C-alpha cells in the first residue's frame, strides 16, 4: 500500500526496506510517520516473503532528527498529547518483537527519539560521517521515551553523559560504546548494509523467529529464569525440520533448503 511519509519495498530475496521519507523536516518523528512505519513493520511481520527488514532514510545527511518539536508545543488538550505519545512504545515493541531480523541503515545523523528507533533494530550500520545524540535537554525537553532503550544498550555513565549534556558523538564513538555494530566509509555504506541484509535473509526464517522471540523475552528476566526459558526454547528448536536440515547441509557441504517446519 502507498504511504504518506515512508517508502516500502520487498525484494525477491526477502529483504524488505522501510525508508523514512519526509526530507523537508529531516524525517522528524511526527504522528503520521510513526503510524506509517508501524504499519509497514506490521506488514513485514505478517508477510511470509519477508525475511529481513532494513530501516533506512531518503535524506542525504540525516537518518532522523527525532521527535517533531512543533507537536510538543501544539495547542491541544494534554490528554491528547498523552495518547499521542503511545505511538512511540507501540512502534518500539513492534520492531523488537517482529520475529524477523532488522537492520538500521544509519546513513546520517541519528538524533533524539530517532536514537531509540535505531536501538530497537537488531543491528546498526552507520556511515562514518553520521553522528548520534540526545540533544533534547538543549531545548528544554528530556528523552523520556527512549531512555529505557539507551540504558539497555549503553553503559550507565556514558548514557548519563548523553542525556545530561545533550552533545553529539561520532559514529566511531557510538560503535565503541555499543550503539553501532559497524562503521563504514560513506562510499561503502550501501554495499555493507546490503551484505548483512542478504546474509540475514538467507537464514532459516523459522529459527530466526524462535531466536528473535527468545532474545526479546529473556532480556530482563532473572538469570536462572532466563536459563530455564532458553532451555525450553532449545527443546522446541530440536523438534523442527530446519535444525535437522541445517546440520545435514553442513556435513554435506551444501546450502540448506529451509522449509519452515
């Protein structure tokens, strides 16, 4: 279906791309964009053709500038602002519980609420010219909606620094503190994203779904409870044809034929 604020495409190899496409406001996370991105990820979740989702941007230098500040000051009842902010956690949950691997293609600056959006993805590939930060405090706001995501990905003291000072960091520093997986020269960016997306799409979609669900659910479990849960998930994996096919293909030195059973 056509969208107002994004582009959505599914390739023959199972890679879907959701592209933020409101360059006039640097892909600000306005209400309609949040709704469109959520709908696209839900479509990817329910489409058996899709095996990997890439979240990208059409802006030349900015992935997203974060929340739409004009909506913070809009003259609407407070209760409606409260209801509107639910779009953020809904989108975050949709991406994290997708059951399919996701890549954020950080082609430019990833700021404010967009940092939370990026951290929802399993992997982040960044251009070396990109920057990351939570500058909300500089305009009298605070990154409440993404704080939980940052603290779960970045060491506490460094997170404190990001939130309190509101300064940007380079893509390389973002990699060093655990935000970004890979930093590549601008010229190599598209190829690097495509390489990982193609590799992810070639994995067993059934095992990816089981694995992704386990990754998300065990995240904040107590250690002993997490071990029991993960052991049960391994037992479920043993019942699938795909795990048998994967091992058999390994010993026969051939590519596996995934059946999703």
